[in-house]
C-alpha cells in the first residue's frame, strides 16, 4: 500500500521536530560520550575497508570528526561530501581544508571527485535522525543522501546510519525514492545489521 506523498512528508516533519529538539537538549558531555562510543564501534566494524564515504559531523551529531583521521592513519581512503543544490553529493578526499558550505555545514575545499565516487566505497556513513528496523532513514529533509545513494544500484556498499541510543525506531515514514540503510551504529548497541 502506497501512502500519499503529502502524508509521508507530514509524518516525517512531525517526527523530525522532536528528534532535533532532543538532540539540541543533550548535554555536551553526553554528546561527546555517544560520539566516542560510535567512533570506537566504527573503527572495529570498518576494519578491512579500503574506501569509506563519511561526513564532517555537526556538533549535535553522534560521531567524532577524529574518526576520519583515524581511518586515514590506517590507510583507508576517506571521502567527505560537498552539497550541490538539488543534486547528488559531490565528494572530496579527506583531509582537505574546509570552509563554510551550504546550510552552514563545514565542507572540504579540495579537488572534487564527482558524485559517482561514492560507487567505489566499501561503506557509506549516513547521517540520520532516526532509522527503523527495515532500514528506513529519517534525515534532515534535504534529500541529498537519497539522491546520492540512488547512484548505487549496481554496487552494494554497507550503508550505515549513525545514531544516538533511542533513535532506532519501530517505524520511520518513507517515500518510494527513500534509500534504506543496511546497518546502524549506536553508542550502547554498537554495530547492528538490519538487512543486506
């Protein structure tokens, strides 16, 4: 049964507001502890990865930016996104100088690799406000990751939603164009495979 796109959008918006508010209310030490735990889980789970698409986290997200440097020290090629209007994300190799990008998010200023660079990744870390047990992900509403992950039809990297505890839900509203993640990482639960 397909849902009306307007009701899906309303459901996403109704779910997004309290999740964003809960993240904003978290104490800095709670955020730091959650980010450190997720970083430790990801360092274990990504052992053996050659290319990882990651992101430069916002202060309210449960991921340490240091993870990217730790992966690079291991010899992993780490790519970080560059937002391009209503298009798939472009990618840049980490580390690179950063500057303010779209939506006030730090973006790399290095050479662009193009949107299809994501197709070479072993894993893609995907920012999420919530994910359900079927892998449906609630993002911030820009659609950048869904447009990007749609490029992966012929390849199957691990798609990892990065969450706080309590953000793995029973149901997340989704449109037919939304791309599900294959696993999640949470501070207390660690790495959890949802589907493959």
